[in-house]
């Protein structure tokens, strides 16, 4: 073969960062060595894999075709290397989770994974659904755990466990009376919501698709804990996962509002790239996720440590 695995590693790092210098930093190489290896790969086949746009390098059409094959080959090579070294543990695992999944489930699963496989390495990043999907399409993540829908043609989606949003308020709020409320009453309230692009906001907007009026969004926040604190202060009402509110409801610092006209159910989901090789580490992580939710009808019913 005219190319080496090292050249492919460098090609993939440059593709991820769109920069030779940042790729060199990731791989602990000099910038000149990284640039030379990439140039040699292209010269060997008398072709180009990137478009040079200023200082940035963007994958061209050929580079986009080569990228998934290079990802699979490198991951196969790492598994072969582990077998030859008689290693029983897994290589590095890049997990991306949306906020509800990341803050309340994924950290516990990652800790369980590392207890079972102490020499493995896990990088867990937490972003909204749109960001996780984008990172998966660019092969920056091995696995996504999301709470929103995903319709990207290059990604595979597998259901995990059902989740449900709930409208809530502070115990001193006028709507903390325990009676069901209709959309006209809800529309008159000030709302504290997640940002557009989050799975939570997508589910909320979808639930309101048949409502002809508008809700008054007073504040948009990127973090569920910030929404909870703001609603506790009495500034308005919110709508996030029951899982994120479970302990607050037990303490009585927040109370649910019954909204029979809103269907706020959704699924937590696993997302992977169609052309990405599913490693043993990925399979093990998904198995631990399923083990956590085995026999559970909804996410807030998972047996988790209570936070007083």
C-alpha cells in the first residue's frame, strides 16, 4: 500500500480541526511533520483531499468520500493492536450527550464503564441536540445520547428509554393550585424555556403545534439547572424533563402543573454515524445504558441516587 496508518490518522485529525497546527497539537507532532505527512499522502496519489481556504483546510468532495473509510480502518487497526498486545480493555471513547441525559444519566454510566474497564478512557461532552448531531456527522464523536429527534440521512437512531417533559412552577406561584390548566391559561404566563436547537425546546414546540396563539417566552436558557433556579424565584413557569425535576418535586421547591392538552412525551435515543465502525467499547457503553433502564417505563422512574 502507498499510504500508512499514520498518514490516515493525520488526515483525520486535520479534517476534524480544519487546521494543520491544531491537528499537530492533538497528535503531539510538530507542525512541519504533520504538514509533510499530509502533503506526501496527497502527492502519492496525485490528488488533493482538502480545499485551502485562507488558513483553513476544508475537506473537498474526494476527502469527504475517503473520511469514513479512513475512520473505519483506523478503528479496526486499534482493535487489532489491542488484540496483539493481549489487552482486554477498550480504547478511547468519545461520547456526546444532550443536557438532560448528560447531567442525570451519562455521567453515572461513564463512571460504571470506567469501573468495569479501568484502563479505558472516556471523553464525555454535553451540548444541545443540534450540536451533538453536527459533531456526529463530522466523526468527532463515537456515540450520541440525545433527547431530541434526529432526521439526518447519515445517522442511525435507536430508541433507548421514554422521557416526558412537565410544566412546573414555584410553590408560591398562582398556578400552583393542583388543578388541570388549559392552553389559554398557559399562554398568559411568562415562560422560562430552553434555547432553540435543544431537544427539550423541540418537544415543547411540537406539543404546541396545534395551538394558534403564542406563548410569552420571557427568558431562554441553555441549562436546566438555571431554568429551575429562575422558576423557583417566581419569574415564570418552565417546561423540562421530569427526570431533571424529580428531586425538586420531592423537596417541594418546585411543583408540577397538570397540562392534559399537551403531549410532552419523547424518547432518549442512541445516535451513531451509518459509516462508522461500531467498536467493542461502544457496544459495551450502550449495553450499560440499557442495563440502567431495564424494566423502566420512563426516565424519572430510574433508580438513581437521591440529591437532598
